[in-house]
């Protein structure tokens, strides 16, 4: 019996020893692994410190999308983000809702954007000079930054004409930034504004006019050109829109000739036609200036200040990319304002290519939707001032104006005014992006009343070519 107990004790102590050894070896292996991991992290951190940064300049649609992409794709280089504006990124397309306190307005911040970790921010800082020969940027703070790759997403600035700058406190505002929106809103509240003049019948001006008139303000829109949306619509399209009722008044081929003050504030404007309009506020939504002054002295290729980029959004200098409103794809030489979505799309593509993953940008798929009065407007790609060799196919009746721009059986652009609900707009957009041949399957997605005529037009075009 005693012997049995001794064997049992020995077995137990053996078990204890082996268990202790097992636990000890587990902890030793764990510590070794942890140390190795820490060493590896330290090595990566040290090597990434040695790597020169990827620098993104611009804190709006294109710049923000590029930063998100660099982080999501685990950019090995340090990332520096520079923007002239003081605020974090805002979605400018929401500015009319902010100004008019729209019930559905949920804030100006770009959805899903919080200032990410792992990025060196330099906001309220402009770049004043770029030296591509030394891969160096000079900032307004005097700091010099050397980059490995650079993305210029500096967009457009909207300023008041020199002659109107002294009228700012009296009720004249530019319409180009969140700060402008805040100033306009404050002025409207302080001075109980009721009548507003908007200068410029482009997309920005008309969206604001619609929002303000929906909010019961009296709005007059002044446009220098003979039609509205002069960059997007041809004469017939513009006429179709203006023939339909809107809740604001349009004055085309008109400019402001005289501004009348009363009690130190705007009271009335006189147009070139002699028409007088009572107003307490004038908002300039006119064309802007491309922010590329800091590369003027460099050899980077530009056209009318826009940076010329290839389909990978690379400028004429290999390490420098551009995206958004400040660039022009290839030497197309018809400058197009891309809009919010396109700027975001280009930011993603440019960042992807900075990381060495070649991704082409399918150009000219800028897309806009807006509703003016009772008329819906959907536009994508090339819609106006297209080359003469391109086919413009128009279907029109009282309730719609549908334009398809086609070249070599490829859809280049479309413009759907009025009734458009049964069009598969996304599919048409993809057709422009992919530049796939137009076929009946695509057209089947179009409205039944126009499908037959579209197909017959295409076959007419083909027959003409075949002859
Ligand atoms: C009021 C308003 C309403 C709009 N509404 C619509 C709409 O409804 N639909 C639509 O599609 N588009 C709309 N747009 C146009 C759309 O906002 C632009 O197409 C889009 O913002 C372009 O983005 P981006 O990143 O190229 O440049 P931008 O938005 O112009 O941003 C440029 C960025 O670069 C920074 N920057 C400029 N110069 C320097 C410098 N030297 N150094 C450092 N940083 C610099 C600026 O601070 C800014 O952060 C609107 C624009 C405005 C102003």
C-alpha cells in the first residue's frame, strides 16, 4: 500500500514538473514572438521615417478621397496632408441646405470622414511654391517639405470681382466656401433679408436659387450668357428648361450695371437692360480661378491654368499627380468642371496610382442632377460644345428633352431634361465610363416611348456610315 502511494506521489510530482515546464515554455515562446514583432514594427517605423512622404495638397473632394485611399491601401510612406482652408473637409454640395436651414440637412461634414490617424495635418497652410527639380514644396509658414510623390488637388477659388470687394459688409458675397456660406447665413439673419440676387446661372447658382426660393425668398438670377447652364446645355436644352415654370426669375444676357445702397446696405440693383431689382443681398456664383499659381514658374504642362494629366492622372512630371477641378485629362483643351463626385473619383484613382497600382481614369463622366422648378435635369459626360464629327441625337416633346452624344458607336454624354424616370441612368453613366459599344440591350433600359426612335437613329447613323 505504502509503495503504491509513493508511485502515485512520484507520478504527481512528474506531472507537476512537466506542466510547469509546459507553461514556462509557452511564456518563453510568447515573449520571444512579442519581442520579434516589436522589433519588426520598430524596423518598419524606422524605415518609413527614412521614406519621404506622400504629400496631398487640398482638403476637399479630391484630397479627402485620396487620403482615405492611401490609408485604406496601407501606404508605406508617411502621409502629409496640406490644405489652405482652416476647417476639416466639408461637402460643398450641401451648402444651399445649410444656408436655408433645410429640415433634412444633417451637417456639412463629408459622410464617414473623421480626421484619420496616421496623417501629418497641415491645415490653414497654403503651398506658395513648388520646386519639382528638388521634389520640394514651400509652405506659407516658411516650412520646406520634400516629397516622394505629390498630389495636387487644389481645385478652384471663387472670389468677388475687385470692384465689389468693398461691398462685402453691405451685402455682397462670393459663394465658394463654407466660410462664405456662414457669412451669407449670418447676414441674412441679421438683416432680415427677403430679396436676393444671384449672379451666375451655372450649377452652383441655380441650385442655390432653387433652394432659396423653396425657402420662400424672392430670387432673381442674373446671367451674362444668353442661356442658363451655358457650359452644359445647348440652346434648345436651355430653352426647354426656361420655358417651364420656376419659382425664381431669370435675366439672361444681363449684367449688374449699378448697385444702390440705402443706410449703408444694398437696396437695389440696376441691370444692363435698365431693369431695377429690389434686393438686400447679392451672391456671386460666377466662374472661379484654378488654384495653380504656385506652379506657374515650373515646367509642369498646363492649359488655361489647368494641370494637364494623363489617364493615370499623372502630370508631365512623373512624381506629381493632379485630381479634381484643377486638372484636365490629356490635352482635350475643352476645360470641364468635374463636379463633386468626379473630383472624389479622381482623388481615389490618383492615390491608387501614386501607390504604383496603375488604374486608368475613364474620363469625361462628370455627372450632375438638379431640379429647377418642375424640371429635372440629369447630365453626364460631354453634353455641350462637342466636336462637329460627334453625333447629337435629340428626342423632344412637351414633357422631355433627351440628348445623346455618340461618336463611333460609343456614348460620350447624355442630357435628360424633364421626364426621365424610366431611364436606367446609372447604366448609361457606366456606358460612358467603359466606352463600350452602344447596343440594343443598353437602350432597352431607356424609356419605352423613345427607345424605338433611338434605335432607328442609331441604325440610320450606321446606314449613313455604311453607304
Ligand atoms: C458652393 C458650391 C456648391 C457646389 N455645388 C455642387 C453640386 O451641387 N454638385 C457638384 O457636383 N458640384 C458642386 N460644386 C463643385 C464641387 O464642389 C467641386 O467640383 C469640388 O469641390 C472639386 O473638388 P476639388 O477637391 O477638386 O477642389 P476644391 O473643392 O476646390 O478644393 C480645393 C482644396 O485645395 C485647397 N487649396 C487651394 N489652394 C491651395 C494651396 N495653394 N495650398 C494648399 N491648399 C490649397 C483648398 O483649401 C481646398 O481644400 C460646388 C462648389 C461650390 C463652391
